[in-house]
């Protein structure tokens, strides 16, 4: 009996992570709340910014397989979380409750995405993208060591990145036929 049950359990666990990604199907509200919170936790966004989002990287990701895209979304969320969690956001003058709720929203998405992402991946290509992503967020970190204006630029860049990550997630959903 165990000889038949074991392969079925393994198959079910693999299919669960690949096909039942709760982050894609059930967490629209959570993803939207991150965007609402990043908007409302501070004042008006600055109109100018020295910080650019990595457009070329996002375009390259559109051609990658789904699991890789989900890993990128998760890794980006982790980088965003760490920027705000380890920074001195009190210098920004943001609403502390909304900032905390924003971090909780991002963290919950990371947890959900961990369940979506398969552990197997192409190590060489993954390291290349991970390095580019880390370099991008390290550059953002360098620009947030100073005044509240720097934090506002980071908030604007974060919003732009969250929108791009949302678009990538919507593309995955569309490719799966989910709405």
C-alpha cells in the first residue's frame, strides 16, 4: 500500500506548489493594500526622483518561466521589506501605523510566495538575476541614508516597483487562465 501512496503524495505536493499558488489566486486585496498603504503612509510623492526602476530587468523577466518570475517577485518583496525594516523610517515622518501595516502586508506576501516557488531552479541564471536585483536595492539603500526627502524618493521607487511586480503577477495569472 505504501508503494502506491508515496508517489501520489509526492505528486500532490509538487502540484500544490506549482498549481495552487494562493498568492496569485486569493491575495488581490493584500497586493492592493500594499499599494494603498505606500500611497497613504506619507505625504504627496515627490515629482522628481534620481532613482530609476530596472526596466530592462523587468522586460527580460517577461520571457522567463513562471517559477522564475515568482521567485523574482518574492525576492523583490524581501528586498523591499528589508529596506524599510532596517532603515530609520522615523526620519521620513510617516504614519507609524500605516508603515507597520505596509511591512506586515509585504511580509505576508513573502510568506505566501514562499509556498508558490519551487525549490528547483537554474543556479547560474538565478544567481545572475539575484545579483542584479540586490545591486538595484543596494543602490536604493544608499539613497535613503539621509533626509526625509530621500525616504520620499524611496517610497516613490517602491510604489513603481510594486506596480511592476503586480503587472508581472497579473501576467502569470493570465497565462494560467485565472482572473
